[in-house]
């Protein structure tokens, strides 16, 4: 089966093909003649505007990119066994997982109510972001423990910029050059745009902090998978900076998606797995379509991203439906095996009872046994 990572390689290949074709078409339009001199070149004022030309050339490619998304992602994730993380040497005790819960914060809670008001209005007074984060916290803690990531600091509905600055300073896995540039910028963003207000989960590799502010376990697992990915690298700052570049970041997001789905499959958390496909594939589809952003106008770019997200969500629902049938088949097979084992265990006892009740002698019994039983 294909994986989200394979989808990324297809996107780069498709984008490369489109780029080469676009350059050839532009070269033809700006050359003195068309088709080896058979037709004169049109005057410059008759050519479409640059933005319009880029958009018109790109739109036929977008449906093909979305089609690749539907074909590749609908095949599901790779069937290879899930690889759990192992980051502490044997014989060395891993640190205890630390989970910090934030208390009431009048200003932030008021600001959150204002920010969440439009969402509550559209959901008829109910916002999912106001639900409890207990389930998300439990799932994330279990993931971190099973993947040997107990050194990650988990912050649940908390807001403490001072502590984040301290953790940034004490993080020895990040070089000072990255720590006080991108790392400092990340803490400033945390301070000015608190995830607690917007209900966003986030993992900050510069402070090694996983912030949980959403009740959706898949969001938390998605960020925990980012923590696992970062822990596999020896040069954290360089990897974070490089993987954040446009295009390359898509491969990173695909890797996180694949890890979450693989983990849920390995743990047989089937209901959560089926819920993960639409949400994670929508995010991946939106970012895939976003590869076209440099080639279109600022007005068209959000529309392309929205379209990719819609197609990704739809594809995720299809994959979830297919996966539901597979899960049902697995459960049926296991039930049949359990019934067969139960019947196999009870069969000898039932045979013995039938033998004692029946009047005919068993030819396998010895004569002395039959005589003693008759007496």
C-alpha cells in the first residue's frame, strides 16, 4: 500500500513537470516566431497579464495534483510494522513524564471567549474547543511513554512565557545560534499568540514543550509525532529550519501523518484511527495544494489551499470507510477463531459425557475397564 510520503514525492514530480512545461510555453510566446517560423509572434500588448497567464496555466495542473492526492492517499498507509521510538540507552532510567496543567487566567479566558464566539455561533452555541482535554492528554501521554519521549514537557491549557524562556535557555540539544534566533522567535510567538486562546496544539522543539489546548486527540498525537521526529535528529535547530522551507515542509507533515496512523493501527485504536483520516488528510491536502501558491495571485492562493483541504478531507472519509470494512473483517476473523478454539477445548469433555450416557461400549476400552464399569 502507498503512504503519505509517497504522495509528497509525486507532488514534487508533478510540480517539476508543470514547471518545465510552463517555461517552454513562455519561451515560445516570447520568441520571434511560433512553430519554427510558420506564424508571426503576437504583439506584446495582446499577451495576457503575467498573473493571468500563470493562473490559467496552473489551473489545469491543480486537478491533476488533487487526483494524485486521491489516488495515493486512498491506498492508505504503508503496511510495514510501526517503529516505536527508543531514545534512552538500555540501563539508563528514562525521566518521568511531566504534565503541567494551567489554572484560571481571567484575561486569556475572556479573550478566548471572544475568539471562539464566531465558531460557537456557527455551531449553534456549542464549540468543541470548550470540551475537556482529558482524553487528548491521556492519549498523548500514552504515546510519549511508549515511544520513549518522557523528556517532553507537556503543558495542558497552560500559559507561562517565563518558564518557556527558561526552558529555551536550558535546552542543550539546540545550538545557541538557532536557540536565540528561531528559538527566541518561537517563544515570542507563544507569548503574543497563546495557543490556549485559539485552542491549538503545538510542539516547540526549541523548548521541548508539547502544548495541549484542544480536545481532539489526533491533534495532540500529530504534534507528538513531530516531537518523535525531532528526537531522531542530532542537529535539532538545523533540521527544524531546513524542514520548514516551502515544499520540504510537506514531507515533514506527511511523515507525521504516517506515524500517527501507523501508531493507531499498531495499538488497534480503530475508532480513533478512523477519525484521524479526514482530519489529517485534509491538512496534508491543503499543504500539498499550497505548493502552487508562489505561482498564483494572493487572491487565488487561499482558494487553492481550501480546495486541497476539501479534497483531502473527502479522501480521508473514503479511506476511513475502506478501513472500517477491513477492521470489521479482522474482528469477524478473530471471533471465528475464538469460537473454534472454544469448541475445540470443550469437544473432549462433551465426547466423554456422550460416551457415559450411551449404552454401547467403546471398542477402545479394555475388557477389564468395561467389566468394572458394569459392576
